[in-house]
């Protein structure tokens, strides 16, 4: 049962550090995407426009070539 206790502790830490992110359609956001040179190196790109909110944490974002869905953890104002 030790694994369960460790997992529960990690969950509590994550919840405390998590930020509620709420965006409205038409709002401009920055998107965390892999850099052009290194796919493991992430950088903020944008601004892009929020098209709509889908569910609790997913947003449809208008990219230059298409509309794509992203989780709120990948977005910032």
C-alpha cells in the first residue's frame, strides 16, 4: 500500500500548486509548443485566439493554418 500513499501525497502537492485557468472565446493566449530546433525544448508562441471552450479544461485555438484543441495547462494569457 506504500505506492498508494506516495501517489496520494503527490496528488495533494499537484493540486496545491495548480492554477485555475479560464479563457473566454475571442481572448488572446500564448501557447506552449516545442521549439523549431529541438522538440524537447518548449517555448511560448503566439498570441493565438481562443475559438471555444470544450469541457472543463480544453480549448479550441485558432492557429495560422487550422483550429486545434489544447489543454488549459498549455495556455497562458
